[in-house]
C-alpha cells in the first residue's frame, strides 16, 4: 500500500481551500497512523464503535469526524471526542446532540445531511425540508450548524453526479446568504465528494472531501 504516495497525489489534486478528511473505516491502526504521521489532521469514521476503538490508539493532533449515520442513543459516547458530526438528519438527533453538548459544556458543530438524489437507501433530509429543519433546531444553543453534507449515488459516469452537487451548492449558498435569519447557524462547510466523485464535487463548490479508498490502495 502506497499511502504516502497516494496522499501526495490527492493533495496535489485538491485546491488548498478544500479540507481532506481521510476516511479510515475498516483500516488498521498502523495504516491510520501513517496517514496522521504524514500530516493529515482530519480523520473520518462512519461508525461510533469503530471510532471509539481507534480513538486512544492513534497518536497525534487529530480532529475526528463522524460521517456515517448516527443513532440517538450513541451520541453520548462521541460527544466529547469529535470535532464535527456530518450526518444530522433528524430533529431528535439534533436535540440529543444539544443535550449531550450542554452536559459537557461544549458547542458541537454539525452538518445537516441532505438527500438530494432521493435514493431511498440513503439517509438525509429532503431538499424541501432544509429551511424548516433549520428553524426547528436553531434555538438549540449548544449546537452550531456549520453547513451541509451530501452523498451522490455511486456511478461509473461521474458526470451524472454533477446535478446533485450543484443542487447542494445552491442550497448552501442560499442558506449562507440568509443565515442571520436563524440562530446558531454559521455556514462554512460543504462536505461532498468521495474517492470516485470528488473532482466533480470540487468543481461544484465542495470545500471538504471525504476520501477513503483513494488513500489506502
Ligand atoms: C466510506 C465513506 C466515504 C469514503 O468513501 P471512499 O469511496 O472510500 O472514498 C465517504 N463518506 C462516507 C459517509 C463514507 O461512509
């Protein structure tokens, strides 16, 4: 595995304003440590248990991202360990994050996961729900809505993902321009793009990509 070479290439390909989150699911401690030692600070896990298993074993200055579906009853395990939760898709979950954040006297940054493509297998709220969702959660003062996350369905022809990322960007811009209308909303992060579709996501305005397979090959 050419982890360092892959990171060289990926970092050359993404613009400087785009944050690389290295997705470390299913990877060994040794492999992940190489990524951190290379200088990558942002690591993403999609399962709570895996994140907890790795949390104390990886050494360095790390910002953990919870990128996968999060069950309400597991928020308490990660609330003081993660920097950003990408996958908030229910009011109940947002409220639980707020409750746990308050207990720990911290403000948790969250992204709203939007299901732009409306593939029924994917998590996320519908495009039409975004504003009412923000209204419902924005009085929760121990969370800060930092932006949005979306996933495009896997496809061989990545051009097919463009309209999804474009739509997400339009929503991002619209809410950002109007964010004073909501409390506790400070839009700055647009999390979209994975190994196969990140070039298109970046062209459409992503400023955070979540890359797994491209690093560990
Ligand atoms: C696994 C995963 C990724 C990374 O996917 P790759 O195809 O390995 O780059 C990104 N986002 C989420 C939510 C994931 O679960």
